[in-house]
C-alpha cells in the first residue's frame, strides 16, 4: 500500500507540497465548484464526485458515472520581517485533486478520491533570525478515499467513507551556531467520515464529520556541521495528531436559477498541542527528545455563497469565508506563521456538451498581520496574502 501511495503521488501530484492555504496547515482546495462559492454549504451540496471528501451523503444524487478533477495554482506573497531583515519563505505551488463516482443501484452511489488534505512548504535563508525554530520544511498529507452514498428516502441521504492517509515530513532547524538537524520521516494510517443530508421543500441541511488521525512518524534525524552533537544520521520517531473536522451546511433554492449557501465548520485543532521528536543513537545523549510547543486551539469557520444560472450552459458563483487561525501570539512558529484569514471567491461552470463541464474559480485570501516571538527576544512581523487560480473538469460517461 505504501508503494502504491508513492506511485500515485509521483504520477499525479508530481511531488508537489504546499503551504497551508486554510488556517493552520489544512488545505481546503478540494473542489473547484466548492471553492468558487467559498466552500459554503458543502456539507449540504450533492451531485458532485468531490462529495466523497466533503460529505459522502451528497454522492447519492449522482445519476451516471462521473470523473471530477481540478488543479489549483497558488501565488503567495508573504513577508516575515524584523527591523534588520526580511524573508519571503513561500513560492508558487500547485494542488491537484481527483474524484470518481458511479451509481451501483437506483439509490446507491460509490466514489473514490485522492487529494492533499494537509500541507506546508517554506524555506528561509540559512542563518536568519529564527533558524533555531525553523529553517525549511515540508509536510505532505495525502488522502485516498473510498465512499458510498445512499438515498434513504425522498428527504434523507446517508453516506460513509474510509480513507487511507499517508504523511511525509521534512524539517530543518539549527541545533547550534553552525550545526543543523534535519528530520525526514513518513507514516500512514486510516480514518473515516460520516454524513447525512435532509431535504425539505427547497432547503437541504447537511452534517458531516471527518475523523482526526494520529500519525506515528518513523525516519531519520541528520545532523551536520560543528556543534554540540556528533554529526551523523540517527533514527528518529514522532507522533503527529491531525484534527477532526465537523461541518454543517445549508443549501437553499431561491428559485429555479439561484441557490444560497451557508457553512459552519469546526476544527479540532487542540489535538495539535505539542510535538516530540525522539532521536536515538546520538553519543552525547541517547535518547534525545526535542519538544515543540504548538498550543493550537479549536476553531470555527463561517462561509456564505451564492450560485446563479445565467443561462442554460453557464453558472456563476461567489462567496466569502471567515477562517480563524488556531495559532497564538506566544507559540506561533516560523514553520506556520499563520493569522486569521478572509477569503473572497468567485467561480463559473461552463457546459461544453452533455458529458463535459469546465469549472473555474478565483480566490483572494487576506491574512491578518501577526507576530512571531521565537526565539525569545526576537520579534518578527508577518504580512501575507494568497491568490488562487483554479481550473477543473467534470466528465460524465
């Protein structure tokens, strides 16, 4: 399974890793249509193969085999600065996703999906002011999902999914004036999601829950340069907890042409309270435990969206999302110098023919300015914005 995971990442994701474009290091970019309406009401939305990720109950209204794929180009602008130095640790990157769904009976649909669920990637100049906290790093978390949606009655839909999740992490930080330590590890585990939808009149209510995961990372810690530890490659291990996500969505049909959406999502970020990396084999101290205090707190995001059918072959949509950060001013790290985020989005879907739809989305993310206070006595200001251009296709067969 690990070999298959790596092969799929190499072929489809191309080794791409990303900065976390939702609050924390969660990646919301799982669907072009949903992004265009700021992910509002995704727990209540149906008829999209990407429901395998957001709420598997939404698969149940798909009437024929469907392939849904998208690519999100992210252009970040981040400045991390003190009075004497300025860093720009982010670069342009790409997030892909792929979903497939097909009916297996009149009221049951199955689906598959592969997507990047969490991620981060940044790099600072060696020897910069925060090198003891973080110099460079990448986190790549990929979900492989199998889901089923069932139309229980005209009003009720139910869904469930299991996902196999892989994690690859690499981080370098200074362990002395001229010495660095690089953690390189991987892990995998299983998770699940459950969902239901209730439709009454022109309104659909949706509720979904995606389990958190606990990844037991195994790898190496490579120490190079002169310093307090002997250089070498040592075995290392760590446990990384990722949050559960619970979403409530509302879809309301104003008329035959216009839908309104509301979404509320709760993230169990408090599980990410600290991270301990244990390195074995260092002559000076064995084992050596390096503890990073994160102190993330649970957050709740709110989103509003609209979808309007301009003509029979064209839909336009837009939305706004308020996404608070789980970080705090005391423990915020240079690895994720995050702040509260406001998304402004717009999108469109063009029907090319009876079996092909092209989806487009544009997003502008404004991140509130924050400060990083690591190490003690060094204070850096962080200013960040992101622009996202997304294109995808939906192909039925």
